[in-house]
C-alpha cells in the first residue's frame, strides 16, 4: 500500500485516471514495439565502422537515460531512443558517401543537437516549427522515409547498383534477399493485425533462419557482461566537426531532429488526450528540455542523437497516461544491456524490413499535402524525392526550401514566404554557390 501511495504521489495516477498495473502493461507494450532499435542502430552504425556490440550497449543506455528522465521530469508516457533518420543519414551519407570518419560525423550530430538545445533554451523551438510551411515539414518527414526505405531495400539485396540504369532489381534466388523480404512482410502483416511486437518477431525469425542457412552468421551466445565502451565512448571528434564544409550537414541534423522529435511529441500527447487544440500539454517545457539534453548526451557517447519515438503511441493505446509508463520502458532497456552478444549475430538483412516499415510510417504524412495547389505540392514532392535520388537528406531539404520560395515568388504569392524560410533558402543557395 505504501508503494502504491508513493507511485500515486510521484506520477499522480488517480488524477490521470490510470493504475500502476495499467502503466506497467503500457510500458512493456511500448518497449516491445521499439526494442528493435537496439538491433537496428548497431547494424546501421556498424556500417560506418563502429563497434556493433558497444553501440548495442550505448543504445540501451541512452534510451534508458532519456526515457526514465522523460517519465520523472515531465510525467509523460513517452519513450526516447536513437532517431532512425539521423543514424541512416550519418552512416550512409556523411561517412559512406562523403568519406568523413565516424568520429567527425558523430561530432556533427553533436553540434546539431546542441543547436536544438539552444533553440529549446531560448524558447524559439515551436516558433521555428510554426514558421516552416506544412508542405516542407511533410516533405522532410516523407523524404526521410523514402531514404530509409532505399537503404532497407539495399541492405536486404532487393535493390542493387547498376551502371546502365543506376539501380536494378537484386538476385531473387539469393536466400538473403528472400529472408529480407520475408522479414518485411512479417512486420507489416503483424502491424496490420495490431500485433505491436512485429518488428522484434521479424528480426528474431529472420536471424534464426540466417543461423541455419547463412554460414557467415555465427552465434556468440545470449547473455554476457557488457563489453568495454572504450572503442566508442569518448572518441567523438567534437572539434573536428567544426568545419565549414560540415555546416550544411550540422544544420540538416538540427532540422531533422527538430521536426522529428517535436512532431512526435505533439502526435503522442494528442493521442493520449493530454494536449489542447494548439498542441500544448502539461510540463511541455520539461519534456522539451529532456528531449534536447538527451539528444546532446546521445551524440556525445556515440549513439546518434536520440528523439521521441512514435511507438510510444502503442503504450498510450493500451492505457498509458503517466511517466510511470516511460520509467518501465527505461528499466527494461537497462536490463537489455546484458544481451549484447545478440547484436553481433543479427545480419543487416534481418533489420532491413524494419527500415522499410519505418519508411511507410513516415511517408504516410504525404496525405496532408494540398496536391491541387502546385505551389505547395511542388516543394513537398521535390523535398521527398530528392532525398533518395541524391542519397542526401541535406540536399532534399535544400531543394525543397528553394523550390518553395521560387514557386511562391514567381506566382505572385511572395507574402506567403516568411523570413525564416527565405533566410534558410538563401543560406542553401550560398552553400551551392561557394561550396557546391
């Protein structure tokens, strides 16, 4: 009874019309919908040359730290973990395409996260969000979805490079391709049937099949003490990222994290019925501080910036209403640390389906675009299309902003272009002129 009283006092369970049992169930539900990130994040960052087992542990640590802090300081049922769009951009563009070391690339994420914290500190985060037109916000989210999906198709071998046609269909007789496709359909079918742990089930099934049919996949055990974090923690090159050539990338990290985390906070609080018609909710300031400080901490220890997770809605859907849900999620992430050997056994094609699934969720926002108005449809389409076609989130955002200004000014609707959009467009034009 005393424990119940302590929890009631800490999380105000009665005021939120919930119980400790409901919050625990909600926390477990949210955890199983998003625990896939502890396998996907090491897989993605491993492609940038980072130690997968260490990233597994640091992913668990920062997800636990951020989520528990969110629960205790904001009393919201919202979980945090490394952001999918940012980790893919970091691994496949900044490191893979542009050739920066992972240490410098992670330093760029760090400065982007510091920028987000400064915007939060000076209370201009939502002002900036409100200044960016809906078509660009939607285009950025959808474009990241397409970009992540392309990486997912590539990782499962379904899409391959071709000198004549740029891309082509992969070898469908390859067992790895077939297992990757199977994993994707397991996820979407289970999701369509409201089975929340579909991603985790898919990764488990495909990895098990890989152990049977793929000789390159080797089992290293299930439980062990966490490995030394020295190969990753403390290696982020913060000063090396202060390079003028990286300014556009830092700005892109800032912009993507801004839209991703802020949009998710609004979406989940709305679903929980705790926000008003303007998107405001109790302890909003605390939630934004936890979100931005966690992003800085995540990039500093080398796990990519962390963000609020839309999967938090799964816990809300089964009754989660307070920070107790988040604390349960965080505690489960801490327990997961001892399963680091599992990270090394999961092949890239086992997590590829999760990337495509996240792409579907992010691209669904395109329904909000006013397609009948070309001055709105064009920048949304250009933003979304240019990300996968240029293999760069930065270029997609740049062309989207510039096309928005061109369409509005050239059709006599220049008054619809506000100062932040105009300034950002000029900065991108200057980048193309002087940097390329």
